[in-house]
């Protein structure tokens, strides 16, 4: 029996089905080869989208659920008063007795007060004679930021008021000292009874660093 006569035994749709079967098998094989790469790329894309959306929603939720509460607690805490030593020691309300100070920057004509002080730079050192108002302006700036956090969480910073003499940093390595400082700030923030305090702090810190 020659090949032509043998082919008459098979219907025409048999060859169509055979061709489709071969194409399908080939497609499955090729897909198996590239499946891992496709899976990794899709995963990378999904994680990228999730990162940006989660960062936005985390900051929004942190502001609404935690930062406002944190700011309210801080406004009612030790920043509310200024201790005045003397024969009769008293505590005065910062918001009532604060007298605006004008700060000068060495070598510059710019003048700053508690309203625009933070625009002078990321790291500021205020120096002056004892009783000149250094603690007062630090507390006033802190309270202003807390008030802003209650109104505009999206624009606010995460305000923290610390005394440098109380920070236990001994390492002379700048990078190690920075990590120790961040850990110390987190430990202090964690003491405030708000929802996910440390996560809220991290969300705002990541935003300010970006």
C-alpha cells in the first residue's frame, strides 16, 4: 500500500487536528520556557505598583489614625509649659507668654523666627546666652508643627522634641550614631499611646527622605 492510498484512510480533519495538536504542544513548550521570566516580570510590576500605592495609603492612614492623635497628646504634654527657676519656681504656658524672637544667621542678612525657622535648613543649631529663649523657641516650633499636624497631615512633618543631653549615643562612627539616634527616637515615639506609632514615624520619615 503506497502513501497516497494510505492517506485515503484518514479523514481531512485528522490532519487539521494533528497540526493543531503539534502547534499547541509547541506553544505549551515555549510558554514553559518563558513562564519563569514572565512570572518574574509580572511580579516586579505588581510589587512596584503596590509599593507606590501602599506608600500613599500608609501615609494617609498614618496621618488620619495616628499623627493627629500624637500631636494632640504632645500639645497637652511637657511642651505646653516653660519651667522658670527661682525662689518660687513656676511653669508658664508657652502659647500665652511666648515673645517672638528674631534669629540671625552668621554671614547672612536673613532673619528667622518661629514661623519660618525650619526653612533655614535641615540641621539648625541655635546658640545664645542662658535665658535668651533657646528652649522657648524650640518648644514653640515643636508646638507649631503639632498644630499643623492636626490640620494638614499631608503637609506636616512628624514632630519630635528631645533633649540632646538625654540621648545615649556614644559611637563616634557617624553612620552608627545616626542609626542609634533613629532607634532612640523610635523608642521615645513608641511610648506615646497611639496606633502603630513607630510605623507612622517611619512613613513620614520615608516621605521626607524621598
